[in-house]
C-alpha cells in the first residue's frame, strides 16, 4: 500500500510540471521576435536619383531568387525601374563589377542585394553601401521594401 500512496502523492507534481511546460509553450507566440530591426543610411555614399536598380539574390537558392523577384515586382509596381540581372558571382564585389560596368546596355545606378531578412543597396559609381535594412525577424519583405522606397525618395531629393 505504500507504493500506491507514493504514486498518488506524485500526481500533483507531475501534473504541475506538465501544465508548466504547456503554459510556456503556449506563451512562446506572445514573446517578441529575437532580432532587432536595423537601418543604415550612408553619409559617405553620394545621394543620387536611382533611375535603374538591378535587383539580385544574395545566394542561388530558389527561395532567395523568388524573394528578389518579389522585391523587384513591388518596386516596379510602385514606379521604380527595378531590373533583373542574372549571373553567378562569388562575391558582392564581383557582382558589382559586372552589373555596374558602364558598357552594359542597361546601366544601373545601384545594385540591390536581397536575402530573407535584409535589403542591401550598393551605389554603382563608388561601390559603397548606400542603404541597408535588416528586419530582424520582425519585418516582412514588403515592409523592408517600403523602407527602401522611403530611402530612395529622400536620396533623389538630396
């Protein structure tokens, strides 16, 4: 009979532990995202009116390529001349050298590099980062694109 009493005595503790785990698991969705939204506006890159922006994916995965197409589509829909550039480059600098080449039939003033949570705009003439926004897991791709568009509007005025 002693073993039966022990099991009965342990039931509330086990139920309490299980309830605690379930409660913590349910509250996880209420916690804020781990990352932080960061925006960088260069003070050294020239402020120019970007008439053409080449949009490329940060890597060659299908998801990243689709994301770059989504950003390009949103920019075009909102009145920007966002163009597609295809190719495989080992580094960002290699991509910039090819895309920003003045002998290109459709010259670009900037290259936008798209990843799942970051938009990185490099200015073609100086190759400097003009603007970079990281959503930190809090902003969607359309929200990141809206922030980029605000930058592009202020850069054109500057």
